[in-house]
């Protein structure tokens, strides 16, 4: 009879089994100490609270660790065997069709697309999926903006979040449930160490405060100081640096090459690279080639620009490539 009862208990759903075990313990306490037994509803409530607490503790331990597939895809895209990879930001708020731009960016060797435009996010993801099995294959489409909860609901599985120790537990639970890979934007090296110790992920976007001299008008980088700071970062950390676009004298190319020399920066994000104008692809090709190729950064853009006056999108007599776009 006892063996039959044990088999019946084992065959029950876990929730029912746990409740029965709790009832047994509480009845034992009552018979031993004389306490009044709680109601079945109270036991069920206690069990639900215990489940929620256990899940939260487990979530805080594993936290933002995405599925191995998502993490491997992201890391493979932004971490090249040699040299830097280049990701671009699409910064337009319009709802134009970006499928052609998406295809062109993939073919010009952009390794990631960042955007805060939810409509464009969906369109980029849809077009990139059409390249699965092709070469080059799809690149990660990464949400970087304030409406990240809506982006998660729309299906994005990679997003950028600012480091914030006060992140709500409900937010953590949402990210875990949707298996989202988070790229953490950090302003201090210590934040990287904290996040990695908590297993919150290993991909980080370095802020301007970390990269550039605050007293410099040209956003120069003290490479020795930066290397010293990065020496404290665990080797397993994947670091991304963001650069402004279309600087005077094409200074973003110089900065990209300088950051590449640290050998710790895995990828660059070119901010406002594409803004939905006729220079999007011209500039994207220019900055990707200018940073990743060994040839001189002052080269002709003939064949990409369609310009005939030699002033916009082509090298001027001073060696600077000038652009028509007026950055906001």
C-alpha cells in the first residue's frame, strides 16, 4: 500500500506534489507543537510565493545570459579574427522602406545595424532573414533606444541598455523570458567587472567618457591611458566603441585606426552613419573601407558618388572627403 501511494505521488504534477508535501509538514508541526493548521488556500499561496522567490533568485544568478546560439551569432558578427568590425547606426525617424539599404549594408561588410526606429527595426530584421544561407549572411539588427520593451515585444533579441544598478526585477524577468542578449553601455571599467561577476553578459559599449579626452575639442583619445584602463578588463569581454560620423578632416577614420591599435576593441559603432538621405551608402562604404583597409584613408570615391563637382563625397585637393549632409 505504501509503495502504491508513493507511485501515485510521483505521478502527480509537481505543483500538486509540492502542496501535499507542504501540508504533510504543516500537519506534523501541528501534531507536535499544537499549532492550528493553515488552510489549503494559504498553503497554495505560500507555495506560489516560494516559486516566485526561487525564480527571481535564479534569474538574478543567471540574469541576462542569452541562449548560446544568440550570443555566438552576435559575437561572431562583431568580433573578427583580425582587426575591427564596423557596425552602423540608422538614425532616421521616418518610416521609409529600408530593405534595399539593409541589403546594401550587408554587402558592403557592415557587421551590425543599430537603430532606435521600431518600424525600421522590424524591416531590417525581416530583410536580413532573407539572407540566411547566403554569403554574406544576415547581420545582427540591434535596438538602441528608449522603447526597448516595445522592441523586445516585436521580437528583437539584441539591444543596448545603459548600465543601471536600479533596473526593475520585472525588466530582468522580461529579458530572461525573451532570451534577449544585452549590450551594456558603460561609463566606467568597474561597471564591466560588476556586470560580468553577476553574469549579466560579456558584450559592452564604451561611453564617450571612457574613450575621449573631456578637455579636447576634437574628441581625441589618450591611447596610453585607454590601454591602461582596458588592461583591467577580463579577456572574455567583447568591447565596442562608438564614433561620431563625418568629422572635419575625416577624423573618424584616424580615431578608428587608433582604437584598433589597442587590440582590445572588437568593433566600432559609427553613430548617425545613415540618416535616410542620398549619402547613406556612400558614407557607409567610405567609413568601413577607410578604417578596415590598409590603404590610405584619403582615396577617391569615384563610382560611388555620382558627383561631378569634386566637392561632396570625393577627395578634395586638401585630401579631405567632404559631405553634403548637415548633421543635426
